C-alpha cells in the first residue's frame, strides 16, 4: 500500500513538473505565458473530468460497459451548439435549431449571455439521457459485453448520421461560431480565465452530485450489483432498473460535458468524435486513475491529459525526422500499452476504490472510533 | 399441499410453455426475415447480392475466429479487426519488403516478390503465387502473435480470475497498440498488393465479377470446410466444443484447457490473417479499416450465436448481403449502420442468435 501511494505521488509530481517546466523553458521563463498555458490545460482537464466522472458512474459503480462515450460526447456537444447558435448565416451553412437569440427571454437580466447556455446544457443532458435509456432496452438485460458492442455501434452510427445528413448539423464542415457564456462581458484575451472558473464550478457541482449519490443507498445497490447481480436480485432489487439508472445518470453527466466542451471550443467537427479521442482516452483516464473512485477519475484525467500535452510540447525540441513525423503514432501506441500495463500490473489504478462508501457509517465511525485491528482480539478475549 | 401445487404449479407451467412458444415464434420470425432478405436481394439486386456474398465470405473468416475465441475464452476480442488488418500488412511486408520511410518507402533487398516468377499473374487473377506464400507467412506470424499475446496478457488475467470485461478492455488496448504499430511501420496512406486497373468479367444474369473475387469466395469456402472438419471430426475439435459449453466441466473431465486455448488462438490467428489478406485483395490495406470491421464481425458472430462457427458463417453472409444491398437504397455512409441495425434486432428478438444454444 505504501509503495502504491508513492507511485501515485510520483506520477502526479512528474506530470506537474513537466507541465510547468516545458512551457516555461520554451517561452523564456515568462510567468504570464505559463499561467495562460496552464489555464487552458486545466480547463480541458475539467471538461474531460466530467466525461471520466460520467464513465465512472457507469463502469466504476454500476458495472455498465460503455465503449461509445463518443456517442454521448457528440450528441451533447452538438445539441448544446444548436441551442446557442443563432440562425444560419449563409446558404452554405445548414443546421437545425439555432435558437440562441430566441432564448433571450429575460432581457433585463441580460439573459442572452447565460440562458441559452443553460438551456443548451440541459437539452444536451436530456438528449444523452434519452439515448442511454433507448440503448439500455435491448442490451442491459444481456451479457455485459453486448452493451459494449452496441455502444461502439451507436458511436459509429452517430458520426455517420452527422456526416451523411446534410441539413442536420452542417455535415463534414462542422459548426463554427458557437457563442460563449458571458462572452461580451470580458476581454477575449482574458476570457479563458473566466471559462476556467465556469468549468471548475461545474465540475465541482457534478463531483458533489456524483459523490452524494454514490454514498447513498442507491449508490450502494449499484456497487452491489456490479459485484454480483444474482445476490442483488435475490435481496429484492430490480437489477435492470438500477443498471439503467446508472447508465442514464452517467450519460447525463457526459451530456453536460459535451455542452461545456462545445462552449469552450467555439466550433465542432465530426472528426473530434472518433472512437480514439472520444472514447478510448477517457477509458485510459478512468482505468489509470482508479475506476470506482471519483477522485481517482479526476487524477487520471489530469495525468493522461498532462502526458498528452507534454508529448505535444516535445515536438518543439530538435529530434530526428524519423521520430518527429511519427511522434503521434508513438504517443497513441504508448497510451494503448499504458492501459494494458495498468490493468495487468495495478488493476486498482492510482487511487484505489474506497471500501466503505456510506456517509452514515462514516459519521458513526467519527463519533465512535473503531478499535484498532491489533487490539480487537485482545478485547474480545477479555469478555 | 396438493391444492397449493395445483394453484401455483399449473399456471407456472403454462407460463413456461408460453415463453417457449414466444421464443420459438421469434426464432422462426428471424429465420423468415433472413430468408426473405436473401431471396429479395438475389432477385432485385443480383449484382449487389453477389458482391455481398463475397464480402460476407471475407467477414465469415474473421467472424469464425472471433466466435471461437468468444466461445472458448468468454470475452469479446476488440482487437480482432485490427489484428486482421495487421495480418494483411504482414503479408504485404513479406511480399514486397516495404516499410514507410521519411520520404519514400524503405525496401528490403530480398522479399518474396523477388523470387523468380512470384509476381507473374496466375491465370486471370491479379497476383502471382507470391501473394499466396505471403498469406501463409502472415497466417503463421499472426497465429504466433496471438499465442504470445495470450501468454503475456490474457493468461495472467485468467489466473487472476479477472472479470470478463477486463479482458475486453485489455483487448481494446491491444487494438490501439496494433493500429499504431501499423501506422508507425507502414504509414497512414492506403496501399495495395498489386496496383493497376483490372477488368471485371461478365457472368450469367449480367453479373460482373473480378476473378479475384471468385478466388476469395473459393478460399473462404475451403477454409470453412476445414474448420468444420477440425471442430466436428477431430479430438481437438471435440475438446474445443466441450470447453465452449462449460469450461469447468471440460477441465474436470481431463481436458488440458490451456492447450486448447493455445490451439484456439492458433486457429483464430491464422484465420484472421487469411481474412485480412482477402479483405485487402477485395478492398485495400488501410490501418484504420480494422476498427470499422469490428461491428460487422460482432454482428455476424452474435447473429449466428456466440461460439457457433457455422452460425458465424451464416451471420457473416447475412451481414455482408444486407450491407451491400443497402447501398442501392441508402447513403453509402450508412453501411456500418446496417450491421448496427442487425445487431440491435437480434439482441431484441433472439439474443442467443440463429444457431446459438443459450446466453
């Protein structure tokens, strides 16, 4: 256990050091440049953290096997985009929706700056929840891996729909010019600090909601059925209903993540939602961080995205051409190997799952501390 | 007591009977659907039907390997599509000795293609005996690679009694690693074994086919027969089927399960290499094609019934024909969607598949 904590600490420190030192060295030790770089980085980690939290609810707690995060990412991002954009500017850009300006319902509160974004995020969450519910009907009663195959399929299909349906969300050309919440209140140069704040607040809210629900009786049923469905069913729980709820809850969180992503990027292209950058990377984050532990999920997002960004920074250093043209393939290869290595050598991840997840038991223990393990047998002998 | 039995047991038995009836009806409905698809496609879109059968026979070789591994090792191998593509690339390397360089390709001084007469076209086919040799090399290489992967990755997981899903996640890591090895060694641009334009030939009913496609079909049929003989006429095949039914029972009846697992990978690996080469002959070599294959492969395996090689064969034909026929009616971008629709239908109607036992 000791060496485990050391590994966790070391991974965190190494990534942090690389993230501070490399841009600092490149920008000639300019503090403002480093801070700006780190803010952008942290915003992305916060957004990806939402997806990993959603995936953690599904896989880490409910044991539902979603290999198509990209589908929910895509649906969330595009739904949010069409709710916040205005009508199409030219005849070459075609998409449905474009409700942005019509949602300015409370002009005296300058609602144009926030209401469409709120509605967009809620709509994104709703759409993802409905999609997850529909997917759960044919798959969740069957073996675990059937859902995995079906989710791979839906992710592929969603991307095909976006590309093939010309008038839906502007096909292969993608959507650009998605407005930003409170965008006109701030200087564009400083906006990233504002958005960092928004993303962190949202992440904190979602984290709180997920933690609360997992530490409730509902969350403990999820964990129980992940361990053994038959036993859970025998104690009178409706396994299918609980699994569906876990899957839908995770998908809703992912939908919010997609919306936050769309507002941050300002533009969307179907290529983003490939199964590598839309699904696989989140799995590496969750497995590395520790599935079944929300803090671990966030740590995983930080470490993996840190490694990703560091590998981009490496490009600015001189290296042989044989390597520089292949560095991205090498990085993806290493990410695949990392996933395998973690599952074989340290399946619990950087931060292992807590054994007790109940606010009540924890409160009890705080009031009446348990006797230490060594003393327990002596005490019982005394009786 | 007797009264209690009569009031509870009889309705239960009736309900049980109804359930069986419903399942039989759904099974019959599914068979009818499959038959209708074949007949309608063959009559209305004969050309697409024939192409679909050929695509389906390539898929079949992949799906048979997938379903064997699925049945015996109990996990969906998400690296299957990418390993198929790797097989095609290994054959390419054995044939031409080419790797991607910084600007132009790097070529080994000696490769199969430099053997005398290796690239002389065999009859009306586009390739010479060199490709057949290269295919054999790829089959051996992939079989060994699969066994190696099993020893390094899956056996430790088996010994740890890891959850099935952990196997699948590991295989996803393998898929990503394999794809990027292909990109590192052969670059992102599509390649072909033989470049050039070749005429298709006219057959009955206005069907136009390249001789390569006829060859693909012939090889697929021959290998399917071989696999059938292996599974149903040899001791090893019996052991494999026993393991597919119940691993623990197989083990206590004296079957060396680890040996059967190694044979399964050997068989699955060589089948997927051949399937990859045939696929590349039919289409092209493209590192990104592997993942797109997963969905049709899994749809075929599940449609046929997991663990049932004959079912996988039939399922692959259905998926191939449905995909190709759909081109006449929908945007070709939706081709992968067809496999998805088949998958959802089968999961809703009859999750154990056409020929499968039970889930």
